C-alpha cells in the first residue's frame, strides 16, 4: 500500500489530531530553536548566552513570548490598518501549511489507526511547498508597504526581489531531484533513496545550490538584506510590536524548520535511518524514525547558526549578482548534465561509461574555468592610487569635494 492510499483512509478526526500535533511540533521547535541559536552563537563568540530563566536558560524563549504578548500594540497613524494586521498572519500561516506534505515517519499506529505522520501526499508535493513559501513573501511585502514608512517599504521591496531571485535557483536545484527520482511526491522521493544512495551524494551540486538558496529564501545572515539593521533599522517589521511582531518572529523560525525539513526529505533520505542502522526504524512501533528525521533537520539548522556566526553581510549588488549570474546558470547546466546521464543510464550503459562521461564533464568545466580566469585577469585594469572604485562609495563625514581638492593642491605644492 502506497503512502497516498494509506493517508486516504484516515478519518477526519485523525487528520485534525495530526494537524494539531504538527502545529505543536512547529511551535515547540521554534522556542527550542531560538534558545539553541542564542546558546550556540554565545559559545562561538566566547559569551554565556541565556542562563537565568529556567535550567540552562531553557525558559528564556517562553518568557520572551510572554513579554511580547503583554507589550503595548501600536499601529502607526499612517498605516493601512487592515493590511497592517493581515500581513503577519499571512506570513505565519503559509509557513505552517508547508508541513502538510512533509513525511516525518513511515507507517505507525496512532490511536489504533495505521497511518503515517504526514497530513496528505500530493503527486506534486514539492511544488506545493514552493508555492506556499512563495505566498509567504506577500506578508513581508504588505507589511513594508502598509507601514507608511520609508525603511519598512525598502525592506519589503528588497525581500520581494530576494525571494524571486533565489526561489528560481531553489526550484532549478530541485529539478535534478525530480529527474532522478521520477516523481515530485515527497514520499516517493524518500522511497527512491531507501535502497540507493542518498541524493546528497548522487546530486551534490543540487544540494549545495539548494542550501545556499534556502538561506537566501529565509532572509537569514549573511543574506538578511531585507532587515539589515545598519541600513534599514529593522527592515519590513520596524513599525510592528507586540503579538504582530511575534508572528513575524515565529514565521521566520518555522520557515527555517520547513526548508530544513524539505532538505532532509529530498537529499538525506527523510525519516529513514543512515545506512547500516535500518534496524532502528522498527523501534517503538516505527515512531523512532521521527528521531532520525529531526536529527537531520537539526543538522541544517546548525548550518544556519554557523553561517550567522562566521560570515559578514553581503552588499546588495553582490547578493543579487550571485543569485542571477552564478546560481541560476550553474543550475541550468547541472540539469542538462543530470538529464543526459539519466538518459544514458536508462539506455543500459555501464557504470564505466557513466563515470567516464562524468569525469569528462569535470575536466571540461575545469578547463573553461581556467580560461575564464585568465581572460578576466588580462582584462582587469589596475586601480590607480586615488582612483574611485567601480561601485558607489559615500563620502566620509566632514569631507567635501572642496576639502579634497585643497588637500590635493597642498600635496602637489609640497612635492
């Protein structure tokens, strides 16, 4: 019996129970994720982190949520009140909806019913997740526009451009997975990795592109240009307070868990145990598989924290150039390679032929890269001392063009 057939037999009350469980898992995961991130970043930066409220500071996130709920709710006079209130609701709701098609376990027994910890199984499940997460950006854009303020508007516009750019790269990185698995259903993609190598090994370039894109998709450092504190105060949610701000905060972390869960599903075998530990999948009546699932999700969440602790924020032009001129072209080339290899494999070619083809492509790529670097070095004009760089740089405080010209004239006289 397939997963779709199994889930199709679920009674309505069981679907409601599973929805409540998934919602509770997302909320609790957010509270733990905030605490974990603050503790891990503190360790990386030789600080202590939260350690006062509860044992090891575990209740710090809960106390912050209560504080936000009790704070005064302020709506700016220039704001569009209806849209201002609806924006955080849209952003948070879309993040939760993406978990509807993500399998957390295999076949398990829940209240006497044989089912799986998954709400539904769509034949285009991955496309559903991409669509839902894309709608979530409307909450960010509407929040920036409805605030009636300049900086939130700029943050909302940045976020829309950012999501469009990196959503394309993310979608293209998944095409290779669809070709290799022969399906866009999340459960079918997991099953295709069960008796074979995980996709992270077979489709490693797609994995790298997806990881980079998911960081840009979630507005996380070093790609958090939509809420860059040094430029935009707080970005699109500058004018928000109380529970509406908490909803944006919740949406950010639930979205991180969602893209991490999708990465574990598509590239790390989902809820299946690592090779050699398959016997653990039968423990606790099959419920132990959820441990493997969230262990993989936590690996990706640690990557988010690691990037935030180590990398500085990019310039916006560098960020957009990287998405359009690097990730998207590389994704398109990789799709052509995977499609060619898949056709050769289906024609019955041996592994030796496939390996020779792959090695040949690597050699060609290295040669093209070497020629490009040589041509780039020849075309580069050395920067003359005192000459302005090729990107706009604001003048220093107190320095005017008149002062610069006077200093230049004084220097030439002294010489």
